[in-house]
C-alpha cells in the first residue's frame, strides 16, 4: 500500500508513518515546516492548492490520511480566515485530489465538532461546534462527504504519545515532565474527554485504510475522564506524586475560544467493527510508559 499522510511530522502523522513503515508500506509524509522523521518527505502547504495537487499527483497514493490542520484552538478563534483556509479550504483541495487519483481518503476530525452539552457522543449525534476550530473541522467533514466517493471520517479526542511532535509537547508528556520536576499543576475537573494514545489511533486508522472502511467512526480512547482524572491516572501509572495536581475549573482558565464541557466520544462502533479496538486508559498509559522507557 502506498500511503500519503498530510501532517506527517505531527503527533498522529509521525506515529502513523512509523507503524505503517513497520508493516512494510510505502509511506510519504507531507509537511510544511517540520521535516518528518518517518517516511519519504513531501513538502506542501495547505494554503497553496497547487502544491497540494502536485504532491498528490506525484505520489499517486492508494490511501491519503489527512491529519494536517491548524489545531491551536485559540489561534483559530483569533485568525479565523487562516483557520478556514487551512482546515476547510485545504480539505476541499486534498479531498478533490484524492478523488482524481482514486485514492481512499481518511479525514481526521475532532470531538470539537460537538458542543459538549452531554458527552459520550455517537457518530450520528447532532454536531454543533462552540468555537471556530470545531466549525472549520466540521466544514472539513462536509467537504469530505461532498468531494469524495470512498472515504472515512475519523473523529478523535486529545491525542497523546511518547514523543513531542512538531515542536509541541502533548498533555500527557507535559504532566509527566512537571510532576517529575516536583512542580504543581492546575488541571480542570469539569472538562471531560476520551484521551487517545497516538499508537492506538494509528493502528485503528491503518485498519480502516487497509480494509477501506467507509463512513464516520469515533476513533478515540475507550475511557471517559475529566482532565483532572486523566492527570491522576498518568501520575498513578508513572509512579509520580499526584498531590502536586491541583483542581481548578474551566471558568478559571483564560482561554480565548470557548471549549466544550464534555466532548467525550462513544467508541462502541469502532469496538464492534475493528479488530484493533479503542484502548482502555490505564492499558494505553502502560503502553505509553513502555514506549517511553522500554
């Protein structure tokens, strides 16, 4: 299988490329600024439609996993035109290029397409984003459905992994680093998520790609927790001092963009249809620990 990953240097894209290479696939990793560690590097820019079309036409992939996006939620709120250009218009071009080359298209979406009023969202639940990031990602979903024939929309939630990616440290690594230093961390108790290990997500996405599974799937961790509970579980598995974790509330955080209160995803559909199942949080954190320390 010839696989083209947009966002190849990101937290998901880099791990996806690594796992795909281990399976013997031909992997092309698209990037704009951070050169990818795994796969054959393909430089392109989601704000430049010509560079996207040329990249896809040159690679002629069997599968495109579109994981590249502007994911900084507050930046999306401030720079709305840029967010729309990358997350929505960029997806139109990648999806159209996939259709032209006959590539199976996997669009990586987000829990932020929901408003967070109830949590444990199923695939068919009504979308209603509360910030511009979620809105642009929802547009990406709609454009995928409009411009592609063979596609899967894979929504995920709070990805974490063993290595920093694209110059950014993920939530789990940030918690581990702070607690190892003996520093206090303030974590919200009233925001609920289904945190997702990038390795687990990569394995599920590759199964989707291999089997050409179509439709909308929630590919996330299997455990709903608050951010505070997530931090506590990290401390427990890594043997760190959880007394350093201080509870706070969402209204105490100076976010620019509004966040959904409970955007946890119900992964029962993925558990039913996939051989690679969404992992329980404690099990996933043990995998993370093994990846970090052997």
